[in-house]
C-alpha cells in the first residue's frame, strides 16, 4: 500500500512540475508592452528614423533576447530603410495571435512583404527585423545575426564583427 501511495505522489509531483514548466515557458516570462506611437528603424549610413505607427501590440521577456514580438500599422511616409538579407521570422507563443511567423515567412519569400533592419546588435549577436507590407502592416522579431551564429557556435568571428566584450 505504501508503494502505491509513493507512486501516486511521484506521478502527481511530476505532473505539477511539468504543468508549471509549460506555463512558465509559454506564458509566465512574457510581459505585454505598452502601446507605442513611434518606432525607430535603421537607415542607410548608420542612422535611425522614426516611423509613425498605430495599433501596436507587443510582448517581450527578460529571460531571452529571442522572445520579443511586435505587430503594428505604419502610418505616414516611409524613410529609407536598410533591407535585411535572409529574414527568418521566429515562432511566437500561440496566444499572441497577431504574429503568424509562417504567413510572414511565406510572404517574405514571395515578395509580398519587405524585410528591413530595425536595430542591429540590440544585444550582441541579435538583430531586430521587421516585415513591412505595402498596406502598412508591420511585424518585428529578433533574429540571430552572422556574428552571433559564429560566436554562439564557438567558431571564429567573421571579419567586421565586434568582439563580444565590445557590446
């Protein structure tokens, strides 16, 4: 009888721990960002420009630089922006319904959206990338850049990459 009670206790503890881990990964570490009316993007020459935006929805987390996601509409005139080579939208949590990485990725490949650099190396090895649609919809996500890929894989850094201690 005591063996059965111990087995039930172990299974219950494992189920509770599993449920807690699931919750923390999918919901627990995210915070909803305050609405914004402007967004900074990188411009040719190393500067930045402000986009006027509406209907901002965003999430972020201090636990990982890969958890940021934002959705909004760009209003007004677009400045010159830096195109981003090889954009790969990352999957966000299912409950953040405005961000659909599969659709965004397909649209980028088909030329129905343009990928631009928002901020390079916002944290060493990570860029913020934006998919911008002709109708003004925009989606932002973090992406590991070539310097980050080499650094995190333990390979020598490509030419032009800052050393990790510089950022």
